[in-house]
């Protein structure tokens, strides 16, 4: 959710409002699980970030990847090639 909102933050008031509404709807749906950011998840993401100095992974990507690994998820609703570089299947095309 953090990266989604960050990506749309400069798109003006209308898009920002729509993005915020999407996030609010996701939080209300039982089909979605939104994991909270914790000290532990931050440190796990930071560890991956440090282990991949040759990549351009953002810390948010690293935290997401570690959370997905921890939950046994292999498919990512993204077009971000960083996820495929880390062995995930990107479900969107860029």
C-alpha cells in the first residue's frame, strides 16, 4: 500500500483521492491481508537490501519480498522486474 500511494502521490488531488479510496477498500475486504510494518519486518527487508548491493531494489521492495517469502507466496501483483529477479512471478506486464 505504501508504494502504491507513493507512486501516485504526484498525480494531483483527483488521483490521490482515488488512490486513497482504493487503499481504504482493500483494508475493508476480507479477501486481502495487509501486513503491518513492524520492527522485525523492517530489519528483514534491510537484510535483503544489504545482501543485494548489485540490484536497485528499494527497501519497500525488499520488505515486500521478505514478507511474501515468509508466507510462501510466489506470485506478485506487479510489473516490477525486481520481483522476477528475486524469483517471483510478476502477474502484470510493464
